[in-house]
C-alpha cells in the first residue's frame, strides 16, 4: 500500500470527478469488453460515479453492477437522537463514497497520527466503480418483537411492512434473516462495495451491529435494456423478462410506492432471499431435463418453442411446472424488479459448494409482489434444486432531494 | 474540573518505588507517606461499607479498611468519572489494611468491592479547601503517576494472589486452586499491556497452548488451568507453578523501573478492550476453566483505570468525550454485571449467543469512544 500516497479525495480532486478524468487515469482492469459502454450511455463506464440523489434511491433501476455487498444491521441503541445522528453521518459518508471520495472529510491518511482515520483506506486509488448505496428500514425498527415502540415511529410503519409469510420448503436461519436496517452496496469493483459497507459499519459502531452480511458476484439480472442478460449458477440466462428502467409506466405500477404525503412515496419494498442452489445435484441432470425445469434453452435463453432469447414466451410450449411458466407475469399476475447476485460462501462440510442466488427484488407492495410470485412457485420443478435459507423485508424510502437531505429524513424528520 | 491534584515532584518510577516501601497500602503521591492528618476507619462487610466520615479537609488522609465480611474485598477512592485516587486491593476476610490518599478539594466517592467485582458499595465524600489549577503537562504527569501507582498496587496483589494460588496447586488442592485461579488472573489481566511491554515475560506467564512454537516449552497460568480443569492431575505441576511465581516476582521487580508516557495509558486502555474483543468475548482465553468473564471484568477495570487517570486532561480538551467515556464504561459494566454470580461470574459456557452478542455490542460501543483518547492525549 506504500505506493499509494494520494487519498481518494486527492485523487479525484486532482483529476476532476468527471467521467473523462477517471477514464483517462485508467481504472486498471475494471473495464472489459463485456462491459463496453453502449451507444446511449457513451459517456459512462463501469468505473464512473452514479448520482446519489434523485426522486428514487440509486441502486434499484440503476444498471445492475457486477458486485454486491449486502448488510443487515441491528440497531443496539435506544437513543433516537443518536440513531438520527448516525443516519445523517451515514448519508454524508455515502454521498462521499459514491463519488469516489473517502468516507470522512479528513480521509484515510491525512489525519493526525493518533486518531483512527475516518476512512479505512482500502479503496484508495480506486474509482467510484458505479457504487450505489441503498438503505432500507426493517419492520423491527418500528416495533420490537415484544411490541415496544422503539423510536416513537411505530405509528409510521406502513401496513405493507410486515414479516413475510412462511413458504413451503423454507429452511430459514433466523440469525441471517431480517434486520432493523439494511444497506445494499452495489459496485463494479468488489473492494469498493466492501469498503463502503465497512465504513458505514465503522461509523455506526456502538449504535448498530452487523446482523448478517452477504457478498454477491455476477449480477443475475439486467435492469436496463442495453445490459446483456447474465447467467446464474445453474448456467441459465436469468432475468430476460425482468422489468427494465426504461419501462417507466410499468415501474410506476409495480415498483414505486405511490402514496402522496407518506414518507414512503416514491420508495420501494425490498425482499431479500438467500437461495441455496444444490448445484451438484443440478449438474447431474441431463440437458433436456434442465431446460424443461427452467423453461428456456440453456444456450440462447430462448423460451422453449421459440428461437431467440427475447421472443415472447409461449406458455403452451412450456411444461406447466417449469420455473419460467410459473413465474411469468401472465401466470403470476404481477411483476417484480429482480436484482439478485450469485454467491459462493465456501463449502458445506459435505463436499459441496455452499452456492446459490442471493435474490433481491423491489416492488411497490410485497403482498402483491414477491409473496404473490413465490406462492405461485409452490409446484415449481426448480424447487428440487433450491432451498431458501434467509429472508428479509425492508422499506426503502424515496431518493434524497439534495446535499442537506438525509436517509430517514421523511421517517424521523 | 473540581478535583485537582497538586503537582507531583516526580512522576512514574519515583512514586512507585515509594509505594513499595509503604507495605500493604497504596499511597497516593510521592510526598504523601507519613503525612496523614488523621485516620479514617472503614468497615467493609459483604453488604455494607461504613466510612468514618463523609467530609474531609483537603490534604493527605489515611484510610484503614477492615474486612469483616467473608469475601476478599477492595477499597477505592474515586474522583469524578471513577478516576481512582487511591485503592487497596486484596483485603482478605478479617484483615485490616491502610492506604494513604492525597485529596484536593472536590467531590469523591468511596467504594468497597466485596468479591472484587461490580461498581461496589458507594459513599459520597466531600473534600473542602484549596484547589489548584494544573498546567496541561502537569495534568498528564499526574495521570502517569496515578496510573503507575495503580500498576504498582495491582502487581503487589498479583504477587500475593499468585503465591496463594500456587500454594494450593502444590498442596494438590484442586478445588482450592480452581477457586483462586480467576482471582490471581484478575490482577494480571488488569495490567496486561504493562506486562506485555516486557516482551518475554508475557508469553512465559500467559501463553495459550497454541501460542507456543514447536520446540518451545509451554509455561504459565494456562498450563495450570489445563492441569486443574482437564486432567485434574497436579502431580507434575510443581515446576510450572514455581516458574510462575518467579516470573511474577520478576514482573514486580521490572515494574519498579517502569517509565510510562501519557500516550501509553491511552493506548493501553484501548489495548485492554481489544484483548476482551479478541480473546474474552469469544471465550478463547480461558478455554478449560471458562472463567473468561473474570478476565473481561479485569480488562475493563484496567482500561477504565488508565482512561480515568487521564480524565482531567480529556475533560478539558473534549468534555463531550469525557462524558461519553463515563457512560460507555458504565454501560459495559452494567452489561457485564448481569452475569455476576457469587464472588465472580457465571462461566462463559453458560452464556447464550444473544448474551455474548450483548456483551460484544456494548464493548464495541465503548472501544469506539476509547479509540478517540490517544489523539486527545497527543494534543
């Protein structure tokens, strides 16, 4: 690390935060042909900054980045003022980090010799890498399990923010489920995402504790039309028919909360599910069986009976219990914005990878979103090969208006 | 600050050497010995702490503490924020011990700690008279002198308690030695960063089995811990026990030349909390006896002693931090106090994961505050 003398702040201060400056300085290996900038985004690359402010939080319809660090926190203080102060500090740090700056105003190496630095330093020299930080509030932030109104906001808990129902086949671990707060950190460089989460956890020391966290790689969904559809660990293209950022009317209907006057107006509900894939079992299945299970061809991703990936799904050509058939909006009667990532968390002690899909989806109401879709998957052939091991629901407030706005201003303000 | 110490003629080694000459008590201040204007009787039972007076004139006073209870007790005089002005450790039942404390005008608290744990039984003590302003440097020098005196009193108690523990080991008294083990270690754990500064001494006294490289001999407390809790066979323990006493005696000798800097106190306070985070809250330190919460308490005591020595300097530079430190230490102490049992604590293995998590959360909150202290001390 000795070679890196510039703080990130200095680095971008010198180069200018503009895209051109970042690109010219070379983001080493970050850019790849796979991520070549599409025509209508000619000025952005995977190393650029994503705007932190806006009507909606970034990290939902933002083109899905390649890496994820998701973290759920328990709030361990009873002090509402201290929690609000922390959320304000988090917002400042998030604003800075998404711009490629150090988490704190002093920086990783510019402070005094005897004070812990206000940035942990591992992102020095790295570009913003498309970092988005998306915050969500869990049901338990409003009302504790014993009914306590922890921070005087119990009456502000939206009706939609209640624990998800149990689904058949769930093998949920309570220790890695739920949480009072969540941060979804997405970036095109894993170190940038980890750095962001780590610094928020550091700032929150003594007020929040990490309840669980999940790393993800290889986005499994495309959230804009110009992103190629990625493959999940079953080897299939995943998210061909996902909602896309360009479909604004559909997003307004299925993703964004429309509740004028409410602190959630313009927000969205986030469901996370850690879905273990029994990949060794899957890998023993014949190709035809795999395709019949999913409902698409493995090569092109075309729906069975069709030729190309984006050809319309002909439900009559798919097995009725195939995943695509059951999850399809026509059968599910609803739509959700998926934003999941693959994971491999080592091995399970039985000689198998602990691998799968960290499924994330956004919707305007979980009851008519994920819950409805998942209920329809009860007979999904894919269930033989998956197991849901963690579950959480968070209310993600709308985006921030400007430099003085902060995460939770609508809820706590 | 209401409480001010008069400047000391010399910090560090001088104060400590003098302390050694005081015998049982722990005098405060280099020029304090034999200068007591009166004697205050303290009667400490298992549930009461009767102090002869609640008002004193500024100056040096002698407290004589008589333990009428059935537990080993300690006696402290605290200034604001639990800054220790004087203490006497390790007062066995039926024993009386004295200490000299130099007290400038201000509000104080006395505390008896039967069983040596928790906040103790407190009484208010008001000292009236002259109060001097110290310069910043004098303030830090006084902090070093305070803390050096604290280290001296801990080492004295460590010697006594280690001898008692080793005597039980050598007598083949497994139950007796098991009871004395966490008590002796308390005095070690309170000042562990100081012991660690003497390089080779710490591994000889406190190495765990997996700390020892191949070809090296494993010695110290944890060998005896294994003998007591795993094998129950003390027939081969004699040489290790003798070596432990010799090593602690060596520590006592070397501590007399201890020259601390104010920053050592700040860093040591944080290091003690890091010790808890890395070894005690995980249950790794006392893997056979599971007496980790005794060590937790001792590390916490030692950290607080170091921070509170610096408290006047912290309060002047950053009053908010001083207040935050007070409440964070109190919160962690309260969290730990839930698991007090008899003269000690429940075993680590009796804690649920949620209880461990509560201790860890509280500790992290405290450490976040203590990590701000070195920069304040360095100015």
